[in-house]
C-alpha cells in the first residue's frame, strides 16, 4: 500500500523534504506522492512520516 495527498493539501511543503525515499514532489496546485516509490516509511519511521507532519491531515492510504 502507499499513500496519496488529497485535494485538502495547502501546499505548505512540510512533507516533501522529510520523505526518506523522495516520493513526494511539488505538483500543481498540490503536492503528490509517487505510489511506486512510497514505502510507508518502513525501516525509517514507526509510522508514515507525511501523515505525522501534515497540518491538515491530507495524507491518506491509497
């Protein structure tokens, strides 16, 4: 499973530099997660880091 960013994204940029596999990128108008790269932060964090960092809770499982 991977995660995606919903249209509720406010493009704050908190998640992009924190992704351990660089799966998050700037999109128009919101950030996006590459499902092929997303590893749910396994072996890096106890939980998906984007979920923990997002101020509007827009990172959700696919």
